[in-house]
């Protein structure tokens, strides 16, 4: 009896201790289980809403850079030997500048002969005129017959005609002498040369080809659907292969469309390139460009907010439960770091900016305010000056 009583009272403190231990650990286990079951944010992001902007309306196109107008400079002399060529490809020439010269020995001899023929014709005409004058004075006396008087009169007219013929031959030889010098018909840049010293060329043979006034034009190829958007006088920016850009104006739109390619040509006048642009833009090169057709209102988001997957553009909308929904959008124009949104969301939709490329539909996120860059500290010298004041 005594032993049972002792065991009974010895077990009570042990039971109390076990109960206290269970009561102490039970809340901790429940808290740990709750913490384990709580969902975690997949990413910390920043959000923004689409903003309104004025974006330029542009139309891109491709085409060739060509000479505005080319001048073919040829020989007007026949059978003369080329003695000197003064210019080469790439040289800038002025109107009337001598480009090449032909041998003038033969022409000078013919010119001297023509001058002598004029002098001879003038002497014969003077004699015929004197005889005609005497015949007129004797006409009333009857000393000369009417036939003789008529012959003298005819000889006078023939003398005058021979003078005119001799002077025309002289002018021809003077013109041949002038043609021994090939001159530039306009200012411009020599683009091709076929003249060779010592060659004997015929009349009409091309010696040089020149880009008139050094002007170039861009012949852009535009589809029939886009053609009505472009008007003469519209601005255009042409981009060369090395990235250099040149601004121009639409001179004219072709009245016809190529039945094979279904493209129409738009002629854009380009200013004469100078400096580095002269090396970037050459006649015959391929170039891309854009036509600037004005401005229009647009809804834009930062470029970082648009995620491209499987060839489609998406944005992630932040829902009130801090989860995101992936929404397919239609993008349009780009300006700097912003993209135009044509459809899919409205101006009140909060979209994820930073971290959008790493999210999936339904992810839980932690939204924070974007960090504003801190102002740079003032230089020490400036602080000293401020303190001195």
C-alpha cells in the first residue's frame, strides 16, 4: 500500500512536465506549418501605367541611290587625235572648264585656208561691184547692151554670195577649232572616263560621264497601298550602309507602277554630300530610309515591359491579389525606349516593367516603387565656395 501510494505521487510531476512541454511546442509547430504553407513571391517588380505620347508617323522603304541627272560628254570633232586629258574620275569640275584637248594642227591649216578663201571672195566681189556700178552709169547712154549690163549685175550678186559662202566655211573651221577643247557643259562630278591620250575618236564618242551639280537622289520602292500616303515635298531620311543619314525631300512620285515587282518609285532629292557623307553616299548604292508623314497620338509603355515569346508580344498585368496575368498585345511604333501599344490593354492597366521577361502567367510578385537615381554629390571645391559665402 505504501509502495503504490509512493508511485502515484511520483508520476504526477512527470505528467505535469510532459504536458507543459507539449503545450510549449504546440504553438511553435503550428506557426512553422503556417509559415511553410504561405505562398512566396516569385519576383520583386516595378509597375507603371501606359502613358499618352505624340509619335511620328513613318514609312520605311528600300531603294537605290542614283545620280539626279547624268551628262554624257562626247567628242564633237571627227578624226582628231586626243593630246591631253585634264580630269579623272571623282574630280569636281565647273561649267566651261576644259576637260580634254585634241590636236589642232589640221584644223588650224583648214582655218587658214578658209580665211584666204574669204579674202579672195571679197576681192572678186569688189571687182564685180565696181563693174556693176560702171554699167549702171552707162545704162542710159546705150554704150552697153542690156545683156551686158545684166551680166555685170549678176556677177555682183554672185560675188556677194561667194563671200557669204566663204565666211560660212570660215565659221565652220573656227567651230572645229573650238571643238578641239572638250569643256564641261555643267558643274558636277566626273563619274566615268573613257578618254585616252593618243586615241583618234569619231564625232559623238563619249569621253566622260558626269553627275550634274553633284546631286544625288534616292529612288525608293513603295507598294501601291502605301503610295497615296506620300506627297511631293514630304521629308525623308536616307540611311547608308555605314549608318550615316542624309535628309531629303520628295521631288515626285512615279505615275506608274512596275507590273513585275508591283512597286512604284518615289524620287527623293538629296543634298550634295560633303565630308564624311561624301564617302557614305555613292551613286548606285543600295540604301534604306523612312518617310516622315507627321505625328499622331499613341499609348506607349516602356520597352522593358514587353516580353516577346513564340513570336508574339505580351505584357504582364498586376492584379489586386498581387498576381500577374499575361496579356497578348499588338505593338506599333518605337521611339527611344518606349513602344506603342495598339491593342490588348487600356490606359488604366498596371503593367510590370522590371522583371517582365522572367514572369509566367499567375506568378505572385512583390511590387515596389521604382528607384529614382540619387543626385550626384557636389564637388568639394563647390562646397568650399558655398561655405565661404
